[in-house]
C-alpha cells in the first residue's frame, strides 16, 4: 500500500486525491492547502481525512511514501525539491517548473535518490490520444503534414500563468508524444484582455522536424469549450474530439492525390491534383478515465521502480517550448528557435515506424 499526501486543494488537487483514493494499492493520508476554507470543503467531502496548512507537515509525514504537488507552477520547484530531499516520490502537476534549470535540477535530484518524479501530463493517458498515436505509428495516415489543436473555453481564468502555459502545455505534450520529438522553433502571438499582463488568448505555431507544423489555439476567453485536434496526413486525416465521450476519434479517408498526366507535354500542369473523399471510420477507443490511469501508472512505477511515461525529460521539453513561446510573444511573433538536447528522429520515422 502506497501512502500519498496531496499538496494543493484548489480546482485540480481534489481530483487527484479522489483518483488515488479509488486505487486498491494507494491511500491518501493528508491533504494540505494554504487556504483553510479549501480544507474545510475537503473535510466535508472526505470524512476522517487529515488536513494541514503546513506543506512541511505533509512532506515530512513518516507515513507518506509519495507527495502530490497540485499548486500553481511557481511553487512546483520548491515543494517538489523539498519532497524529494525528504525521500518521497513525487507526482507534480504540469508545467513541471518555470525554468529549464529548475526542471533539470529536480530530475537529477530524483535520479540521484532513486525516486520517481512524474509530471501531470494527463493526456498521455487519454485513450483517444493513444489511439491516434497508434494510427500515426502504423503508417495508416501517412507522413504528417500538419496538426491543429484548439483548446478553448470561457474560464477558468488563471492569474498565475498565461493561456499557453495553462492549456497549451497539454497540446505540446501530445504533439511531442505523437511525433516522437520536440519542436525546433515557434512563432506566437498572445493578447491580454482581462487581467494585465496575462495573455488570455495565444495562437502559436510550432515547427517540428520534417516541416510538420503544429498549431495551437488556446484561450479561456471563448464562448465554446473545445478540446479538439486535427491531424492532416498525406494518406488520411484524423480528428480527436475530447468532448465526444463515446467516439472521440474519427479517421477521414480523405487526401489530395497527385496524378501524372500522360499526354501533357507542357511541364506546366504535368501533374494533376485530385481530391479523394472516402469514408469516415470511427475506431473503437477503450474507456478509462485518464487521470485514474495516470495515478495508477504512478503507483506502478513506485512499486516496480520503472520510469514513468510522463517523465521529467518529456516535461522539460514542454517547458522549453513554453519559454520559447513567451519569447516569441514578447517579440511580436518573431520565430524563436527551440534548443533541444534530444536528437530528433528522421522525418519518415514519424509516419512509418
Ligand atoms: N492535468 C490537468 O488537466 C490539470 C487541470 C487543472 C490544473 N492543473 C494544474 O494543477 C495545478 C493547480 O491548478 P489549480 O487549477 O488547482 O489551481 P488553483 O489555484 O485552483 O489551486 C491551487 C491551490 O494550491 C494552494 N497552494 C498554493 N501554494 C501552496 C503551498 N505552498 N502549500 C499548500 N497549498 C498551496 C492554493 O491555496 C490553491 O488552493 C497547476 O499546475 C495546473 O496547471 C492540471
């Protein structure tokens, strides 16, 4: 049995506590928040749970094997470092930290101590996202031309990070997973309408190896809740719609085919493009709540000493991309290169491996 203490009981933390409580191999002992009024709500929801406003008490609790950090990103580094130094495994929410240096320091600390450090990139546990990964890997959709993500809603409005750090972090983790590598450059524009200087809307374009474009539109100032990604491949196109709980993935057998015109001697128009408009396939996607699967994976990593899928290397790449996005926005959309120590795979591997 793994004992977990949770720090941060705002909007998201209680979901993590609930998911761990549902697992047969885990139990939640202490929930911590700086705000007593949040703890009052928690005590009503989970009778008998211990609560504290002191994060050190949750971390140093001798009963705890692991700590969950679900606070705003600015406190992730200090709380996670403190928990790792106390010998606890940590699941910290995304984005991992505010700087690459902090991410790397925490990653090294976890490795040195033989502790699991996982990051809450929950879409890596979404079965629709995994189904699209399978379609890409099997070569079904061919080489990818571009990907377009929309992640909008009216609220929740954050006052700690902008829309791309809050929402786009998910899409970046998904793109990196699907394509098997991080982006090499970004151009982005953001605008603040509500609460200076935090951008409520960000439109960013990431360049991945092989000329693959990854576009992300994020906003909490939008009338519709949309969680949708379109993948345009050379052979087929796929739409993932997280709001469709039953049929989240659709594969469109559509493409533009190039045909060589035999009796055309003029080089202009020697190849003809034709639209292929075929069937729409709805593949079966297994059920399973992504957050529950993420929590279960964390417990399994602790029990078996295995490296998490949602590891710090992948999470650090996301932070690198987010920092470059901020820089591009500051410089009114100029292209900013993204330095990545990880070697990018050959472009054809993206489609056919
Ligand atoms: N994976 C997801 O889908 C997902 C969804 C929502 C939020 N998140 C992430 O979860 C984290 C928290 O987001 P939220 O929406 O719950 O924020 P929130 O502002 O609603 O809640 C954060 C809570 O942390 C508490 N807190 C802050 N510093 C603390 C400290 N030092 N010790 C104890 N408590 C402290 C605050 O009092 C607050 O109640 C963020 O990193 C966010 O990106 C992830």
